């Protein structure tokens, strides 16, 4: 006991040792006194006998009891030899306590790991009830941790995913780890997309479940799929609009030529044709805006001034029972965007808000400056920085989550047939994205809709606006030689006829290689007019090769969209003009005349 220090922390062992020690002393004393007469100590013999057998009844009783304990002990010795060894009789409690302390430390360590891990940890019994859930899992669902104990896991799984969960739980006993994705109910009615790994527990028939919240990841994947789908449809829409604009150019051009020699009745009919072509051109511009390939004349715009100036027109667009409330920032908010396209965004959003309030209500438009941090910008799919926030909100019928998820799809509309083209919101999406911004829709059924448009701010100053040129009613004439390249035969024939009618000498070609052959045989060319999108060699490549041989030659590009072919440097060059399709006869002759006159002025100055 002394060696193992049991006397400090083992009272029972200490008492047992004391009993045996007293027995040993008592029996030893008796033995000594009985043996004294035989050892020649006769004078003590009487005393020894009296001491041994003449003591009181209590002493004799003690002797009997201790003797019985001794006999019992030595009897057990034969059956349990380890009892006589001190290390076995008095267990080393210090080792036991050390082992218990190690076990407690291990439990605390693993409990700390489980409680601080980024994944939810569940222990399920054989019937699928939760016997333990860590704090992370409780936080995922927004529920108190103590309330989860005893809850059946199937009560947390969405109804659609329960068959899969039940099948996988039943198959865990076969071994291995089962991985699946489930929808789980959060507090407040929301659904969490969970990635779950199920593993059988070796100590009983329960299951260990590791749960990861992948809701944000799934949302990003859905946004990516939506963006890819919109991009694919946008490319299709851009191609259709490009070809359609060529047809509109031909329709409007020939109608304009016929008006010059038509009678009054025919002129009215031809004007109706041209008006229809104009409306069709507006539709193709919507398609191009959606596909983000519309030719945008971007410049620095004050959003506050644009919204304020548009307020009067919006009052005429909405009904009398719809109140318009415009709240703008006190300071200017500058963005780089095509002002006409931004006006189109506001008009489309205002019309949608009006239609969402058939019984009247309030349409509010707010502008403000906002700083997007990294996390918020990532959620919106934008870059961190300063943005102008334009919010268009209504108190109308609102939308379900399913409808809101499809709101930017082209040709998707919730309006009655004949009352909507399904291009309004897709056009808004295309314009905002093309301007480097992003858009978010917040809506709930019966609670209205708020559309938030984020446009990146710019530190550039407003450009000084020039008065618009008057639209000429007659062809702008000239006598110069023009090299005109267009791959569409109908547009090429019409444009060649318009330019010849205006007095110009026209050399027409079908593509870039044909244009180079024409140019080598006719070096006296005053102007190159070329389509941008052409097979084999695009308009930019053709212009680079020809201007390398004829330095200073002015160029006019024509197209419904450029698809990134024209660089910003090209677009900003004063010797280069861009004519958007569909163009009119007066439009192309006016542009040709302006470019040629600018070259003449520049040459005379030099």
C-alpha cells in the first residue's frame, strides 16, 4: 500500500490492511508469551498463561474473530493466488484514474471536432430517430439543438425525397457509404439542399450521417445553367435579327424608291409598308438587346437626370389609378450606358408593374448609390465596387418562385395571349448585362414585385451633347466612287441602286476576297462601305487590308450587330462610321455624304 500510495485514496484498502495488521500483532503477542516458558523464562510462565487464557471475554472474542478471518483468507489463497499479491489486492487506482482522464480528454477532443466541423453530424438509431445532432446541423435548419433529439429524420426530409432517403437508409446495413442529395425543411418553410453521406455504425444497428449544406452551390449551378440557356437563345435571336434586318432594309428601301414616283393612293400604302417595317425593326432591336449584340452608343449618363426626364412619359404610359412615386438621389449618379437602352429598361419595367396592378396601386422608382462587397457581389454575379441601384417596385399580384425563375426567358409571359410578346424582361436582362450590370427580382404572390437593377458607376464626366441632325427627306447626292461589299444579294442590289440613284459610282462585291480583286483594278476609290458579318473575311479584316494599301481611306461599317468584331478603338476613330441595319435610303446617303465631306475637310486643313 505504501509503495502504490493506496493509503491516500483507498480507505477500504487501508481498513483491510489495518485489520490484518492488528490480527498479526495480536497473534504474534500471544505466540511470544506462550513460548517464553520454553525458552527459559520461567518467571514469566504464569503471567503468560494468564495473559493468554485469563483475559476478558471481549479479548477472547476478538481472538476468535481474527482467527476465523485468517483461516478464511488462507482458504481463499489456494483458489485465488492473486489475492496475496499486493498489486492485485490493492488495485492501482492511479493507473485507473490516468486511463479515465485519457478517455475523458479523448471524448472532449472528438466532441470538439464534431461540434466545430463545417458539416452537420447525426447519429441515428435503428428506427431512423436522431439520438445526437451537432450544433452545425441545428444551425443549418435554424432549429434548437435540443429539439432535434428524438426526431425522426424522415420528418425533416421533403416529401419528394423521402422514398430515396428510406431506400438508402435501408441499404446502409449492406456496408459501405451511401451518398445522396436531399431537400430538408428549414425553420420558416424554406428548403435546404443537403448532401448526405450515410455510414453504418459498428457498435450498434444505427447510422452515422454527415450532412453538408450545398444550397448556395446549387443556386450558382442553376444560375449558370440559366445563363448558358439565355446565351444560346441569345445567339439564335441575334442571328435571326441580323437576317431579318436585311429583309427589312430591302422592304423599306424599295418602298422608299417607289414613293418617289407613286400616286397619292399608292404613297399611302407604301407609307403603311414603311411604318410596318419600322415597327418590325423595333422588334429586332429588342431581340438584339436580349442577345447583347445590339449596337450600343454608350456614353456617360446621369441616371438621376434620365429618370427625372422620363417621369413625364411614364405618367402617360401608366393608368390614372396607378400612382407614380419617383425618389432620386440628391447627387448625380454617372454610369456608362446607351441612354436609349436604359430608357427602354425603365419603360419595360414600368409597363410590367402597371400590368401587375389591374386594380391600381403605387409604382415606385428609386435611385441610389450602393457599395457591393465581395460576398454580395458574388451572390448577384457581379464584381465588387460602386454601383447605381435602380429599384422599380409595385404593390401588385407578385409572382411565385417558379415564375420568377423563368422571368428572363425569351417569349415567356404570364399575360394573356395577344397582350405580351415575352421579350420585355429578356430585353431588360440583355441591356443590363451588356452594360456590365446585373439584375435581381424579388417577388412573392400577393406582395408585389421589386426589380433591382445594378449598373457600375463611372468617374468620367458627362459628355457635352450635340444637337441631333435633322432627318433629310431627300437623298444626299455625290459623284465619288464607292466600294460597297455586302454578302446578302437583296441588300446589295438595293443599296447599289440607292447609291447610283444619288449619283455615286458604285463598285459592288459579295465578300472580302472579291473586294480585294475589285480594289486592285480600281485604285481611285473614295470610300469603303462594308458589312461587318461576312463569311471568310469579316468587315474589320477587310478594312484593315484595304486601308493598309490606301492609307486614309474612310470606311463605313453596316450591320445589325457586330458580335465583338469591331474594337472600341475602331468605333471611336473619327474616320470610321457605323450605320446600323435596317437603314433607309436617306440614312445611308446622308452617312456617305457626311463621311466624304469630313475627309475633304480634314485634307484641306492638313
